[in-house]
C-alpha cells in the first residue's frame, strides 16, 4: 500500500495483542493508522507492543514501501472520524461490543466499514448492536495477524465487503468470504475438527501428544502450507484427479470418517494434554515459544514467496 492522496485511513479500537499487531501491519503497508483503547496504560504502551511486529514485517515484507503514520488517540471520536476501516478488537463479550458499536456508529462516515476481529462471535450476534447492521463485517484474523495472511470475512453489504477486501489485500492479507454466518468461521472449524481427533487419539491411547504433533508438522501440515484440503485429494487421485480419488478411494475415506472419535475432556485427558505439551515445550516458556513460532512463520513466508501457486 503506497502512501498517496488515497491512502487508507484505518482506526484500530483496542490495542492488546491482536490490535497492536493489526496497527503494525497497516502502518507498515502505508496506511495512516489511528489507535484508541479505553485503558490509558494500553494507549501509553502501544508503540512498545508494536515494535516487535514492525521489525518482523520489515523482515518478511521489506518492499512494502514507506510506512504510514501512527496516531495514538485519547478519544474514540478522534480515532474513528474519517476512517475508511474501523478494526474493532474489544473483548469477546456481546454486551461490550454492542456498547462500543453504539458509540462508534454515529462517528463513522457513510461509506466506512466497521470490522470486528471476533473469533468466537458471529455477525448475527454482533449486528443487532448497530442501527444499520450492513455497516458491519466480521473480519477474523489468524494469530499472529501481522504474519498469518488469512482474514475471514462475512457481511451483508457487498460494496462494503469489497472495500474492506481491497484494504486488507493492500496490507498483504488474503481475505476469504463466507457464504453463511457460522460459528468458528472457516479456519477455526477446520482447526477444531483436527484438534478434536488429536485429543481423541490421546484419550484412546493411540499416540502421545508429541508424536501427534510431530506427525502433523512433518506430514500433512507441510503439505497444507501449499495445498488446500480439497486440492490435496485432487492430486491424490492421480491422473483422475478428484473424480478418480472419490471413485477409487472414497469408500476408504468414509471408513476413516466413521472411525473418528468424540473425545471427552475429562480430568485425566486434560492432565495428559498438559503433561504432553510440557514435555514438548522442554522447559521453554510461552514468550520463547512464541518467538520460535514467529521465526519459523517468517521463514515459511519467505519460502512461499518463491514457491509456485497451486
């Protein structure tokens, strides 16, 4: 996003983990960013929280052009007025978000988009908080949002969705649209389905936590970084593609589906999961693990720039 007279004006409401990463992302890609948080200490510390994401973005996207401006706002009105996109990152509580929307909506321009970063709530949960719900889209990022390109979008106004998608694409994101308003969006539903079976395998004694994680990272996870689930099976069908796979191996797939389990998060299962990840972490704390994850993500993103698109 090159800084021009049409540079996007982005308001970030709530500058915790996700909000600070959004702010760094948009500023890095040339948008003029105004941030606000109801907590004075959060506003005071936002530049420090943005420092690491900005440095990582300099590493992974050095050709983004000049940075945009950053303004830390003392009032909600200062942040929202004139913004093209208002990225909301309030706590995942319907009442809290509705109260914030009631303050935000009168401040928004006619064509502005209110985008909620919600992961647990749906558009149908949040829309009643506005007089004109068509102003709202859900725009769910995958953590950390400045590194993982995905943004999952649902809304009812196609023109607003298109404007939001253009802003996200200019910031190096990959927006995908949902056709239905659904809990968990797309990616979290897929992730939940996979983890459900991973937990069942621990519960059923099929494998330990470390073995399951190693199998995923060194097998399908590697393939999924360049291929979607459907495309992977299309290639699994050989010359016949998906039709060939379904004809030849569809019944075996159905048998695997039938064998999948339904875990129960009993105390014993929870203890096994905690013990397993503690062994896998091998004494490393959350901050060290996050740093290692981010370095690996940056390396993958660099490699994907050189990789052909399937």
